[in-house]
C-alpha cells in the first residue's frame, strides 16, 4: 500500500511539474503581465490595499499588499508589501523571462516587491483584511480564538526582536480559530468573524475597549450546526450578511432582527461543505458560493504495477466517477432556486471573489491549483464541440501558474483584471490575462493545459496532451474526456525523466 501511494505521489509530482512547464512556455501568449515572487514563508492570505501612487516620470505605479506568514515554528508576522506594477503602455510582449516565468517587460523581480512593514503576530495569519473606512486598520484571524486588530501606522516597520505581539485591539467571543473575516463597508468599525466553534461573531470596534485592549462581541450568531467557513457583509445593505458552513447551508442574517439563533433565510446550498461566499458589488440580489460538492462524470483510472524500471502502465479498466466541484450563483429574491452552477474545478473551492470593475466577472480558486475567471454574460451561449471541450461558455480564463493549493487571491482595485494569488508553496503571483478581443468577445478558456488539440486560444498554441508519442521523454497529461474505450493503455517514462 505504501509503495502504491509513493508511486501515485511520484506520478502526481511529475504531472504538476510538466503542467507548470507548459504554462510557463505559454505565458507570453496568455498574459499581459506575470510577476512571480517566492516569499520567505507561505502566506495564507492576500489583499490589495486601496492606495496607489503613480510617480511622475516613472513607467510604473506603486501598490500595496497585505500578507501574512505561516512559518515552521518560527515567529510569524503580519506583512505590508509594496509592489511596482508597470503602466499599461509599458507592457511589452517581446520581453519574457522564461527562467523566472515573468512577463510584461519590467526587468527582474528584484526591487518590484519589497516588504515595508512586518508586525509580530500570534501564530500564523489565517486571514487578514483591512477596514474600508481606514485601510491602515487591519484585522487578522489567528490559530487561537481571538481576532486581532492592528493599526500599522502605530507600529515600527521592523518587528520587535523579542517576538512579542502587541495588537491594538483583541476581539473576544469565539471559542476556536477560523478563517472567515469581513468588514462592513457601510458601517465603520463593524467586523464579522466565522469560526470552527459553529458561530459568527460581530464586533463594533468604534465603541472602543472596555478594559485594556479587549473588545467583547456585540452579538454572537448561532444558527449553524458545523464549522462556519466564511462570512461576508452585503456590500449595499449595512445590516445584511451571509454565512456558509460545513453543514452545507447558506444563511442570510439581518442584524436588525431580535434573534441571533435563527437566520432570516437558510438554504441547503450544496451537497457538501460550503467554503466561501461573495456578494456582487453591483447587484443587491446576486451572490456566489464555493464548495466541496461534486458533479457526476464518468472515468476510472487504475494504477498497475511498474512494468519495468522505466515505465508505468495506466490502464483504464472500466468506467467510474469523475467529479468537478462547483461554484453556485444565487438570487436573494428566491433562494429556493439556484440560478446556475459553474463546473470546472477538479477539487475543493475555497475562494470566490467578484471583480470590483465588472459586475459579470467572478473568479474562484482552490485545491486544484487553478484560478478560474468566469463571465456570467456568457452563460448559455452556443459552443462548438471543440470549444465545449475546454469548458462551459462562461469559463473565461484559467490561471494555471501555481503548483500547490491556492490559499487566497485578490483583485486589484486600481488596475482592472490584475490579480494577486498566493499558494502553499510560498509562491505569490501578480498577473493580468491578455485583454484582446478574442478573449473578451468569445470567452474562450485559456488554460494552456487544454487537451483539445493544437488550438489557438488568445494567440497560444495549446499542447495536444494525448497526441505525443509515449516514449519521447514527455509525460502524458490525461484528460478524462479522452477516455472513450474500456481498455486504453498509456505508457510514459518514469525514472529517466524525473531527473530532467
């Protein structure tokens, strides 16, 4: 059993490596900008701050990011980093650093991303979010039950060598840790937090602490029966918020209600854990949820033994199950009916965020190492059979640059279509998909790993994943839709190519 697991791990690592090579090779055709930066430690959280500075006479703009660390038993920090992003007129398709996977004509990564502020933190930073009314104020989720609040203007740029954590406020009310965190964009100081203790807590930090720096919860909402994964304020109504949990429910709450134990609306949103939600910033009725549920498709892989010391055989013996995970679209006026399911992810979805610039654009990411961009305006459009193989018509773009689970991502509020994403392997990527008429008008999936053949997508020739001879030294990337008979056998080099 152990040898089988090791074999499968080896195959998976090789597949991921080959996928990344294909992605990196195709970046000049798929992106206007790609910046890849290796962080000292993984960050479980990322958010663009709203400020931007455009220095006169320079070919770049200065932006800032909120990050956190997840160390191996070393001191953790809340981090504010400065990022230089080239101006639109500086994007140059001829400048591509294939070694670093960078594209956009902006030289080396040195000097583009710099840490400006590091603040000691209690354990890893599960999530960090700034207060909209005062972006210098940042709330964080910790491995303990407390939520911490920092005003980074009151802290030195470099952390205290003692490692002591001194938050400006300590918010109490939870019994366990969690991840969900949301500031009210209409009521200054109102903060929501989701927790593994099955509750949602609400604080009003504008009231100030009663004793020391401790602020007790103003209200504790107890409607869920399992871990509450995420919480979000409605962006257009100051008293409404939503929560999602492992009990598979989406709940809508009204803080004006006299009860905190029963939501205004509760719906069985998915068939598995619901991990995230996001309200549309342009529509008062539309929201999206991401989950671990699955949609049935057929395929079955059976790993057999090593035929010799050079090859692995994968034999498709029979037809079984393949499960894309889903993002769901909802209308608050009728939560009994799911508006639409977005089906493409191959594993759990942990983040979903609407674009701040376009009401029909939504992005999602998770364990499958992919960040998908969706266009609601394309739902239901007719497709050719060839286009349908790449995904549904609403699937606008697939970012495939990460080789580990994507921990978080954030849309840049000042640069349309620019996204920052972070993954568990320390990698942070800042990128902008190529904005040509073909992508925007036809919504073609631009995943360089598409197996539909050598097609031109956003100007890129995609690799035919099952067409190459099996003994050329390259790994075959197997897509379920290509398994059409009962006894396909695939051979590919194993040990000889692992060292390349």
